[in-house]
C-alpha cells in the first residue's frame, strides 16, 4: 500500500474528508457511492462499481431478481441447468 502523506482527523460524527486531489485522481464526484473494505488492520475505500455477484466482472451485466450477473456466468448457469 502506498502512503499519500495526507492525514485527516475523524470528526465527531465519524466522517473523514477525502482530499480533492484524491477524488480527482479516482474520478469520485459528490454523491458517488464508496465501498468500504477491511484488510487486516486497514480500512480501504473504493469507488463503488456494479459487478457480477459471482466473479466481480463489471462488463456486460444482466439483472436477475435484483442481482447482477455477467454474461459469462449467466452462460455457465444455463449450461448447469441443461444437464
């Protein structure tokens, strides 16, 4: 993990401001959803992207009962159902 040298304090509501330089670098705009991960003792923030429920692919997604599935996984599921 690369350090940016930027330090911010958590406010009384638990908020942290992401500096404009980082928001610009990662194309994060106001109201964009941010996904929060935990990796050992680290908290990782990532701009949320819709992805396949099974493989994480972000291209060519279809929705089924509120869940996103990529075409490749959808084909594999159809193959399983035909057996």
